[in-house]
C-alpha cells in the first residue's frame, strides 16, 4: 500500500520554486532516504507531505487520500513529522515531551507510549530530566521519541541524525529501518550519503526542486549522479556486508592527479 505520495507537486516560497513537478511515493514497509545538496528541496518534500507547505500544483496524498482534505487528527494518524528544528520552548521533562506525540490517548496511555518510545531510542534514562538541561544530541533523541510515540502509518523525519555522534546515528537509522520492517513507511532526509546507501531500501535524489534519481542505493547514487548533483567523485566497493559507497571531492581528486 502506498502510504505517502506526491503527484506532480509544485510549490513556491518567497517567489522561488522549491518543488518542480515532484512525484514520489513510499509504500508501507519501505525506508526511503531523501538526499541532495542544501536547498535542493528535501525539507519542502517532507513539509508538503506533512500538510505544512501549500502546493500550487499537483497533490500530496496520505494513505491514498488527498492530504488537503484530511482533518488534523486524520493527518496525525497517517503521518508523524519530525522537523529539523529542535528548539523546545519549555523545560518539560522528556517523558512529557515524548507524550505530546500521542495527544489523542488518555494521559496514562500517552505516558506509557512515551516511555516505550524513549526506551526505543535508548533515552529511557532521560525520562524525568528537563529538555533544557540536555545536550543537543539528547534532545534530538527525545524529539524522535515524540514522533515514534504517534505510531502513525508513516514517519516523515527531516535530518534525524544531524548533530548526533556516530554511534547514535547508527542507532537512529537502525530504529527507523526497524520501524519500516514492522510495516511503517519511512521517509528520512539525510546528508550522509554512505549511511543513506547502507540503510535505505531506496534513495531519492533531489536537485533544484526535482527528483533526478529514485531507485535502490546502488542505482540511484551512480558516479554520474554523484558528480552532477553533488560535485563528488564516487565508486561502489565491495564490503563484508555488501556494496559500500566511497566518495570524495572532485577538486581533491584533480589536485592529486
């Protein structure tokens, strides 16, 4: 079942086209990595699917239904959204922040769901600590737990591993892949291309508001795409667990020649 879809989606911000006839679909059980340079349109794709970016053309669909026609509660049941912004205005305990992801449950059920989500991202020990007293990485885990606590049909996560240490990055991507294997549709914007290649079922490459590649990592992150979109030289090498993406700066390669 297609859980998330953009169909010819076009959008503008401040007079600039940020989405240019974008079509993209994510099915239940898939982890799709959305990659591209800064300003390519990754956040715009995610915000459009979350119903936060109005479209001037095309449509966004959640669970096969036009997102524009769904109530806020119906959208929340279909897709949970984790934005890039990690600022929290109030110094609430982590357990209460995570429980905000389940606003339609009774209080005790929401707290139980929140505690489970915190444990899932290895942040159970932070449950009673105020978020203003945490490091940026700890706060990122709490906000991810809030998104996981919704148990929506799909997850829309914008740069979920930004600012995390390497071990935490791997943990988060393992959890997102686990959610996909359990049946959720997961769309995650990532800047780390080797990690995107390692964990995603598919990679969608954005460039200047368009999807220029959408395939398995091996077929989306080709040397030509890597050079044209990212200005990188790249090759796939065989690793102990399968192909690994190796990339470097084109300038550095030229200087070494």
